[in-house]
C-alpha cells in the first residue's frame, strides 16, 4: 500500500498554524483551544467582542437552538428557546421581554456561574407560568437572553442591540422591558441610563444599592441596602449585640459595598449601640493588596474586640475575610459576622468551607423559599411553592440549590414585567416600553402588587420596593444557610 504524503497546500497550512502558535506563545492544547474558539460561531444577534472574544448581544434561541453563551447554560437556554419557538409558531398575540446580565463571568465578576444559571432558570419559570401554567393569559411571552459580557464590559453593544429590537417593525418582536440588569456597578447603572433614555421599561432582579433610585422606567424587586441595613440592625439589637465594626470595600465601582456601609452606619448607632468613627477599609480593585489589607484588619479586630463585624463587601471577599478570621491570633475570642445579600454568590463548596471555620456568619438575603412559613403575610404562597422542596423548580432542575434566591429574584423580576404588560394590554393602551413603565406605579399594596415568590411586590415612585420582606439567614457547618428570621424593609 502506498503511504499517503501531504500535498504542498496542506504542508503550507500546517506550517502556518505552527508559526501562529509560536508567535502567540501557544502549546498544542492551547492552540487547539484557540483555534476552536476562533472558529466557534455566535448566534444571530450576537457578536464576538473584546480580547476574550466573548459572545455578547441578545438571542431568542429559535434561529440558533444549539448556541449558548456558556457551556453550563446550554440546557436552560435551550428550554427558553423551545418555549419561544412554541409561542412564535402557535400564538398570534405575544410580546417580547429580555433578561440581561453578565452571562460570561470571569474571576473578577461578583456573580458566580451558578448564580447566573439559576437566574435564567427563574426567568424561564416566570415565562412558563405566564404562557401555559397557573398564570396563563394574554399576551404570551417571548423571552430574549442578553449578555453584556464579563463585568458588563460590552454593555453598550448589547444595549444598542436591545434598543434596535425595541423599534422592530413587527409589534410582537419589539422589546418592551429589560429585566435582570446585573449587580450594582457603575457599568450597569450606565446601561440602565441608556435604556431609560429610550423609554424601555426595566425591572432589576438583584440590584440593591441605594443610589440607583429615580431612574425613569426602573423598578427593583430586591430589598435595597437601606432595607437590608435596617433589618440587620434590628436583628442584631434584638439579640443583644452592642458594639460593631464595619469592614468596607472602598473600590469606586462597587456601589453595593459603599451604600451597604453607609446605610448600616445610619441606623445602628444609638445610646446603647456603638460604631468606631471610621470604617475598616480595603480596596478590592487593587488585586495585589486587598487580601493583605484584610489580614491587617483582622489583626486590629483582635485588639478592638467588637461584638459583631458588619462586612460591606462582595461574597468572594467575604470568603477571604472568614479564612483570615479563622486563622486569627486571638483564638480565645469568638467572632460574629453580619453581611449582605451578595453572599448568595458563593458556591456550595465555598459555603461548606466557610461553615467549617468556626466563625458565626449571618446575612440579610434577597429571599428564601421558607419565608412563607415564617411570615405568611409577607410572601405569596402559590409563587413560593414553586421553589420549595418538591416543588416545580426542584423537579425541573434537581441538582440546583434553591436557598440562594437567585432563581426567585429573576422569576419575580420577569413576573413584574409580565404583570405590567398585561395591565397595559387590558386597559387598551398601545403597548410600548413607556406605557409598561407607567403601570409600575399602579402596582401598590397587597391587592394590587405582584404576587412574587420573594414577597408581595409594590413600588414607590422612585422604583424602590415598599415594605419588602428581608430574610436573615445563618450559616451552618454543612455550608447551608438556615432561615433565622424575617423582617420588613421598613424596620427601623
């Protein structure tokens, strides 16, 4: 048998690839990954952007059913795409909403891969309920999935894409509302400002920073940091904690940490409860120094001996702080840490590790499936049941956690947009983003609010939720947070 010999073009091609590999400093495995990534195609309406070539933009999953922004999102994006296809093929009366956040997360993102996957699962549940389950009605819902990239770096492209879709020729394909919107950062605030200028309604799912009020067309389903700080203060005082210290991330873009610290300082000090004049600070935007700063903060805490530490920072920084507390010099001292909702972005393994450190940790959460059991006036039982053990979500996604509230908040954000859309449709108004946003103001009180899994949702004119239920959770040694109390956001 004659041995096969490569032709001259094949040889030239192979040599060219090897030269490229050498120029780029790539080994064979890295070269294969680079070539595969280069050749991989994004979906219609989605483009590669930036040095990491992230696929950013918006897709309904119909034209490109095999596309996903990340491998772990394939299942849920396919489910959303299948539902969109059914709506577009069978229904004459439907509208288009979008769920937008950073879906291609890197190590510097505050949201974890697990968190954003569960958010899409919660958004999908709201779509399913509105289209063909207990809340079935008209119009039906087509849901776009939109990625702004790691750190929302490419928000401008994605927002411009959604704005273009809001002007689509066919009424059904016009984007009326954008939900999700990501964590409380300056980039996401700028993105919301741009959407607001175009008259597109917005419902934020997990944003809690208190300086995001008054953006036209925006409401938020999450408790604000003012709500969380008040609930934390009331909880700690009720349990006899008198002296506290605030540890704050002073990174300029971290609106969440800044406003959490500000709000706790407003409500905790009184005649019987004290705080030092200045917060203990670290800067997470400085990758070479922030962990060292936390180490020195822990050493100082050994000397200050506070009853409780209020940690105003992201969940991933909390993990480092707990590790340093566990290795403190003053082992004879016990420490209690209270923090905010970003703790939900820690993975199960990280929480399990934290639970083994011997530091008592509490946090004010966004929601919890067991809130209805604790306060039946605060939460809609039918909505909460979807997230409880044995409920629809645990059957659809049996390997997912339900106690981190990510799915619940995304569900409630999309459900709020759906409620406003249907109110607009029922009163005969022309469906537009501005008309939908105006209906947010009619969502007031238990009878007229949204029956969300996280609470009965109604909104002030500035977009903040009214009297929002806030769960306080305690970290157990198994890495799970148990519901310890439910307070109202207006608690002082």
